[in-house]
C-alpha cells in the first residue's frame, strides 16, 4: 500500500497549519515574567466562570487535560487567593488562563463581542499572553509539576488552532 503522504510536498505535513498562532517571542526566555500580575489578564469572576463553564461544555469532552473535580476545588481556592490580594500558584494560574483561552477560541466572534464586549482576537491575545507569562513564571521548561505540564498542553492545543470550533456534545 502506497503512503498518501509521499505524494505531498514535505512542507505540507511537517509545517504549521494555517490556523497556528505563534507564541510570543519572549515566552521561552522572558526578560522578567515576575513583573506581570495575573490581575492584568484575569477577567471578572462572572466572566471567568462563564468561560470555565464553556470550557467544560465545549473543550473538556474533546480534550481532557484536567481532572474536573480537582480543578473545580482548586479553582475556588484560586479565586479566594485572588480576592484576598494574593497570587495563586503560577502553575494553576497558567492552567486557568489556558482553559479560558481554549474556551474563547471555541466561541464564535459574535458571541465573544456580545458576551464580553471586546473583539475575539483581543480576548485571545489577552489569555495567550497571560498563559505564557504564567507558564514562564512556573518554569515550564524545567518543571516536573503535573499542573504546569497540563497548562502547557492546554496552551499548545489552543495555539495550534486559530479558529477552533469545538462541538458541543449532548449525551441526552
């Protein structure tokens, strides 16, 4: 049986797809990621809850990166820490922002504009930069921490598809 890829130019299957979103140039070796606060990237609690709900409906059934009960428990602790003026663990910051990034990517442009009042690209850029900063602070290039690796995988999946359209799955 002949390999169907052998007839295609090498660039077509080895290169990035047209939907690929390039990471920021400073992601791998940022000048000082500690200067950036999560509060700069984090939406209101209501908006964040809405995006996390969208993540569970549209993204999680297709790409299971996290254990839902564990994530939900840590998500509540995350918001308690944020509301008290603290900084939650960098690894979980990255995971929350990566989940929000994938949730935004799963929404149509019109829904993002209606629900959040900003263009989809602006929200994608915000969560992408926030995730990158949190991943850098979590030292993702050297980590063995599962949470950081989960955030990095969620981030990579998200940036791989510019106009990703996760299908809502109904089991009823």
